[in-house]
C-alpha cells in the first residue's frame, strides 16, 4: 500500500476536553504527531501570558493543533464526503495542513515575534520545507507534498477551498481556539453551536459556504469571537504581563549589543540578538528555556533586567490607566520627563499598549488584509454575503475597535523614599 493511503492497524485516539476524542487512522498523521518538531508544541502555551490572569490557561499549541485537525477531519470525512464539489484527493493535504498550521509558533508567540521581528508563518514554512523530521514524513507522501502543505498554510495555494477550511473568517482554527480557550480560562464567552455549523457547511470551488438555515449559529460564533477578544485575549492584566515580557527581551538584547557581561550568558538567545536565526536555533528555544533565563536573570547586576524578570516570575505586574494617544500625547511627554527625573527609565517602565480587533468584515478589493466574507447559500442556490442577511453582523461589519492603556510600576511610584516631589507629580498626572 502506498504511504499516503496507509492506515493504522487500529485507530488511535486522544482524549480531548473540547471534542471528546481526536481520531487518527492515517499513518501519515500519526507519524507527523510523533516528530520532534510537532512534540515541541507541547512546550508552547496557546495563550502566552494569559495564564497569569486566568490560571487554567496552561494549554498548549499541541492541544490546539490536534483540535484543528479533528474539526477538519470531521468536516471532510463526515460532511463533505461524497459531495461533487469536494475532491477527496485533497483529503490528506487538508488534514496535514490543519495539523501543522501552527508548527512555527515561538515561545510566548506574538510578543516574542515583535521583539525579534520574526514571523511564525515564515518558520512554519521553513520547518515544513527544511531538514526536519516533519519534512521527511511529508516527503514520503511525494517529493512535492511538503511544498503543497506549505502553500496551503501560507494561503498561496490554488486550492482555495482547502485554504478556507484552515484560514478564513469561519475556519477550523478559530472554531477550535474559541472553544478551547473558553474551556481552559473558565469563561462562557467562547461557546457556540459548532455541531450546527458543521452540519450546515457546504463546499464550493473557492471556499466553504453556510446554508441559510445556519445563519443564527454563525451569528452566535461571531459574537463569541468578539467577546473572547475583549474579555480574554485583550485582558489588561495579560497585556501587562506581555508588556513586561517584551521589555525583558528588549533589555537583554540592548545589554548584549552594549557588550554587557551576563553572569549567565544567554546562549539560546545569541542568534536572536544577532538577528541571524536559523530553524535549528529557533526550535531549541521554547517557553521552558525562556522562563529558565528569566529565573536566573533575577540575579543579574543590571537593575532593570533583574527587576523586570522578578516581576514576571513573581507576578508583580504593572498597573494601568486608560489612555488616548491622540489627546494625551502632551501628558505622555510630561510623564516621560518626570520618570527620567525620578530615576525610573521610561523606556522600560512607561509603556503605551494598544489592542485592536475587527470582528467581521466583508470583502473590499485592493485593501490590506483582504478578507474573504462568509457567504450564505440561499434556498434558490444563490450566494449572499452574511452581513446583507444578518442585522446583527451588519451592525459590527467593518467596525474596528481599538483600546489603549498606559502601563507603569505603581510600587516604584508609591515608594517616596527618594525623588518624593517628582513621584507626587507623576501620581497627580496618572490620577492614582
């Protein structure tokens, strides 16, 4: 039997709190799960610093990747199978792309990427196409199969229907992380009727569409996503931890570039500081390694690095106030000056953080980040864009919500053992 069609002698299952079971029958999928690159995802949290706000949020990218695979497997094996619009020869490509879509995420994901100007999607492709165990498994399917999987994940594949299952405004990725993140954070916002949505999904040449009768289930899904972003993903306490995390990495990088002699040299970071990161170095750095360095950097002689690491490790986070950059830029200038005079470096201790989300958008050709809209399949066979039929979705379509907060170390400001006058002025400006 050819490798691509080979089945396990007995189905393997993963017990899962969201989907009950994740089912694996394909030998290729089982082999991919066993690779060291995929197993590394156990050491990358799905929600970064959110565990410092919601203590249950310790789940990993590994959990989520299996969940996305399982949703896609159910769609193509149970809902799409036998439909003329679905090409079953794309089955393995779709399953592999779903399983591996987050393969290149780094430790603490987005905060880490911003500091070192990296893109996890670039590393996902590099792992799939490079000298890796994942690549060896995919190449056994066919020499060009790794490239086909990478193209689906990069959204450059000509197989638009396959891409939309994994990356669109209603995809398996979002359907898994909303429910999984809601479960592990203990909130109810991310719950929606996924069973109903799966039943009303239909394949079309370029994308998945939704039967008209499933419109209300999709409305529920979109509102769940909206609530999760503002109640969980953009939670101000989690953002405070992210601010400190990014400042630690910035400080370590700045010290390295200044020739600072670390008591404990950060060998795992050298290629990142030098901006010469290869796949091998990237895969060696996970969250356990980063937290180890934060732990030992508490003993560094540099006060800022030591203090920030202690704050992160011991959850002594920055406080925040609401802030409008457009109207309060003068106040920020005054605060920056006062922080310097008070001996508190504003580069690391006075940070404006912004969060922004667009819950749903319709297609606007030529715009940055073009979004393929969700289409409803009407009874007469016509396709209608969701916001034209749903008043709820129309009310939020294209409306971006942005939130700004100013973060600072309240304990340093309240400590008036020195620079008392400056700190009083700071407290007055911050209204604390």
